[in-house]
C-alpha cells in the first residue's frame, strides 16, 4: 500500500484504543473533565454496565457555545497552552483527546451552560459526524451522554465482560476519584438504582467518614491519620494498622497532586515501611496523597495517565518510606491515641482511673527488671496510685506462654515470647542503625559477570554501595569483583546479594536489600534470645515485660508480623457470661 493520510475519524478511533479501553475509561475521563471544570457535585448514571448509557452531570464552569465544537476536536484543550504548562501541569486532563476519542466509538451528546450565560447549548456526535450547536435547557454546568459504546467497532465490543464486571470497574474509578476529592459530592447509579451517594466532606470527621464509605468501616476503624512534610513534599492520608492487612494489594490508593495513579517507587516505599510488622504474604492497606511541585513529576508518562514519572524517584522513595516508618513506629500499646484518625477506634489508652486491688498493689510495689534482659523504670505506685498504663498490671501466667493482665478497660492477654522478641529486635536494630556498617573483607574476592548497564549502575551509585557496606570494583565492561561485604552478612551468598541490589536499583533507583538482610539476621538473633515458652515468670517480671512493650516501637507485632497482645473489654466479658441479660 502507498503511504496515505488517514481519515480523521480513523485517527480518532486509533487514539480511542489508548484512551477508551472499557466503559470505566469513559467514566474516568469525563469525571476528570468535570473536576477540572471546578464541579462541586457530580452525578454518574450508568445503564447495562456502561455499554448502553453513561451520563455524567456536573455543576462546573460549563463550556461556551463557540467552544462546544472545539471540545470535540482532537488536541483542543483549555488546560495547557505551552510546553511550560505541560511540564508543570496541575489539571487532571490536558491532551484534548478524551471527548473526540469517545465520540469516535459511541454516540455522544454534549450539553452545557457556562456560568453567567442565560442559555445552554448542545452538540451531538455520531460515527464522527458532529451536529449543532442548538439551544437546550440545562442548568449551569455540563452533561455528557455516551450511548451504545463501541457500536461501530464490534470487535472491541466483544472484548467487554459481563454487565456486572464492567460496572465493577466503573465503581472502582468513582471510588478512587471520590477519595482524591473529598470536597466534591458524588452520586453513582446503575440501571436507575443509586449505588453510591457521597456528600461533600470538608471536616476531618467527614473525610474519615468518606474513607469508611469507600474503603469500608473495618479499615477506617483501624487506620491512623498521618501528615508529614519534608523537602517541599507533603504526605497526608490514612494507613492501616498492621493488624488490618489484606491477602492482596487491593486497598492501596496513591494520589499525586490529586491524580489517582499506580507507581512502583511508591509501592516499594510502602512495602519497605511495613516490612517487619506484617505477617508473611499479607499486604498493607492505605489511602495516601502526595502534594509536590508539579515540575517534579511528569504526568505525561502513560497514555491513559495512570502512571507518573518522578524526576527524583530516590528522594520521593526516602521521604515516603520515612514518613510511614515513623507512623508505624507508634504501633504499640496506647501509641496512636494522640494521632489517631477522628473516629472511634479500638484503643487501650487509659481513659478513666481504675483503683488497683490491695493484694495486687502490694505485689507490684517493688517489681524488678525482667531478669537478664533489662527493662523500663518501674512505675511509682505511691505517686500514681489510681492511673493504669495501657497494658495494665499482670495477674497471672497461663501454660508458661501467655501473661494475663488487667487494665482500665478489661483483660489483656500477652504472648510473652512474641512480645519479648520485638523488644530485643528493636534494641538490636537501634544498635545496628546507630553505627556505621562494619565491613568484612572476603577471603577470596568474588567475580560476577553482569550486563554493561548493571555494571554502569555500580559506577553511578558508588556512594550508595559504600553506605551499604559493599566494596565493588569494576574489572571490565561487564565484570565486577566483590571485595568486602557487611560483617553481619559474611556468610551470605555475596553474588546473589549483589544481583538483588542491582535489580532493585534498575527497577526503583534505590535498594534496601542489604539493610533488610541485616535486619533479618538481627530478627533471628532476637528470636533465639527472647524468653521462651514454658518459662515461669514472676509477677514483677511480667510487669517489667508489659512496661517494656509500652515504650517499644512496633510492639503490637512480633518480628514476623504476629500480634503480641490482644484485649477483651469488660463489655465483651459481660456478653460472654450473659451479664445484664
């Protein structure tokens, strides 16, 4: 075939292949247009999973009569005008492809009334043919109706799933954008039945209520609000406590400057922060928004704008990981009472005084440190006779495994081995992190053959390798020699370690592989040296353990992510024994 200019309608249909994957893609693009127009209320009406009808109504700024036809033209937009605008884009849309792409694969109607205008106008598009504008009745704002999606591209229509599946994808996008914009009201209906109604959420309580509506009450009840700013980057949102975890990463939301995205760098940073508080094979849950200079993030990195590219991914990774680690360090008894999200949530922070029984007070008066393992200072019971710490005071031991204690709310049960394991692990980590990494020269340096790009990573990240305790020399374009490794990892497979670090650097520009392996070694040490099952503890030793837990970071879980303690409130005990019934 000779080279020829493609017809504009075919060009639009080809472009639609990138923009319009399924009905949910249409909903996403149209909702983003509404948000860019300053809408404060958006109604989404869907029929037959979006295949028959998608209607988006908003109360935004609207479109003037003489711009309606332009809105259906490719590469026509009001959001950028120059390369400088593109490099610091703050709007959700900016390419001017969504409406013409949708119009090329569906029957589209666009009706709008701009603010301050007495009249509304409507245009229609069918198979590339545009008619109008003509007068219409419409309040301030815009309504876009999309009928019979893919009616003229039957091959693509055959790839659509069931009505229920397609609507599920639509609902997911509505929920995502609702999390990103709590200041906007959203209503979603399917086949004329309201599925989701989210009012405007301006206060902290209202925002958490929206999180609960979108992510579920269990997440909101076990989520901690975080707010962190460093180096011009602000991170806000909610992270699930380690006790609330998932079997898959299906409750992880990232928003960058209001844009819902997926990003490997951010996902890796979060995974690293949760690395030693989650049970093996489980995933954390979080809703996190990052606000930063738009010039530091490229929003034009994905055809459907689902991903972004950071100009300094390593810096972003470090800030996000540090923010989450700081928040998770307070996952200990009573640790998050001050920073918890404004919603009633399980907490063992003392709320009311509880007098101690005389016999218990006498037995606690002089309790000593947990033998051979150190402890926090004893509580002066004479000075604070009526206050009870979060884990209360020990009563007894069961089967040499569990410690029973009483606090202001009821009964506390502690797994003494898991708890002591975490205490020792955090002390070992602190000692390790406070000192420079000790290196161990290899008796026989290891030669490793790599690709040239991997060898180049060693040159460009020389400072990082030194920080990790790895001394690597380059022996040729594709040859590396490992001469020194961290002393803690002297028995590890040095070649496998280097390859893993290089893979991390290639993927995310950063590697915590050495640190994680050293921490794994310390965790093993803590496990072997913590108090074992079937060891009989005195009341004083049990209380020393409880006090240590209350001042130890991440004490709610052991090194393997298992819970270290649980609580049974008086109300739960009363229900068990049918008291008051």
